[in-house]
């Protein structure tokens, strides 16, 4: 069984469970995923491995699947019922995809987009995958099984083209939230387009309203709190307590909880009869959000 040109074979093989496609599915789709790591995961020693991985930083392709034309266990499938994976050629990109890392968690370069476009073009020729795409929605894909951007099971069965974990039914992952699938599709057809503007990841109330204090937000991708601090700064300004260190009384909303933000929090807490400790916890969030 041949490899994608330029890829290497993994020493650990992803288990394949049957022919691709099967279980009543007659069409193949290319499904992109991302990891929550910067290094190569173990994929359950291959039990949950994809067909291929692609390193965002290294630009290296690795083939994992034991049989290239068999389906793997990355999506809901053989071991959990539903067999969503039996029509999916699956690629994991190695790079941050966690909601708590923001912004631009995927760190996608033009070269990354071109590499993924070349793979999609190859996959169309090899597997007869359709030349269509599920476009990335404004603000990115949403987390959870009830996301409005997920296909129905009937739509999934009929789909053949480029899609991602965030669009497949019965899955909860957000992972490819910032990846511009339409750009990959366009590049695969030889279109010349400008680089896309950066977009922020989708936001959930649970994520935003985490406890923050002075010093948070400076290590954006390590402490995961920059987005929460940005929202805090905007809310403070809405209540008339913009950072005293910003020009024209406007909140810079830079996501860094410095001394100016601390003074504004203390002043707001004084105004609503909270303990003015400068720590933004549930009570402070509730009153800021009112």
C-alpha cells in the first residue's frame, strides 16, 4: 500500500477496523483534526490513531494506519457504535487546539495551508473525495455535541469533501476551530488568495468567567487566561472603570492584567460593596455581567 508522497511510516500502527467506506456509507470524506499538544500523541498506542499526522511546525507527514484503505478509531466508530469513522480519511495536525489557548492557537502558516491543500488534492484523486468544503463559520467551530454547525447523520452519510471534527455529528470536539477550511479548499484548486485575517476562538461563558487576578494574561498560551482578562477589561470600561493607564479613558483590552486593570477592579468592587481585593471571582463577574 503506497504512502502519501513525502510521508514516512509510523513505527506504531493505527488499528484499522474494516474497509473504507463500509457500514452502509458509500462516500469518503477527508476529516481534519488537531491535537492539544505540540508533540506527537500516543493515540492509545494506535487504537485511536488517524490515517496520517501532519506537523504544523515540522511540516512532516507520517502515515499511521495499518491499512490505508481501512477506517480508524479517531472518530466515534467501531468501539463506541455509530461507525461515523468508516467513511472518513482522517488527518491529525500536530499543534495547539485547546480552547484555553488564544488567540491563533493553531499557529497556521501559509506553508501549512498549502501543504494541507496538496494533501486534499491528492486525496481527491486517490479516493474520489468530492471537491466541496464545509466552510469554517465566523468565529470558528463550536464545542459540544449540540453545536449548530454539526451535520445531521443523514447529511454526514451523503457528504463527500473536506470537513473537520467540528462538523461531524455526535462528536463534541472544537479542535479545528481556527483553521480556515475554505482556504485549504481554494488552494487545492489552484486559487491565489490573500492570507486570512486572524480570528479569535469561540468563547463560552464557563471559559470567560474564570477567576483572574493581577499578573494573569501575560503568558497567553501557557496560563490560558488572556481571553478572560480581555473580557474583564471591556466590561470594566462599559461600567465606567476603564484602566487608568490607558489613553482617553478607553480600555485597551490587551488581555494583560496589570496594575491599571487591578486599580479599575478595586474601584468597581468598592462601587458595588464587594471586598476590594482586586480578584475577579464569581461575585465580581456576576455584577460586571449585570
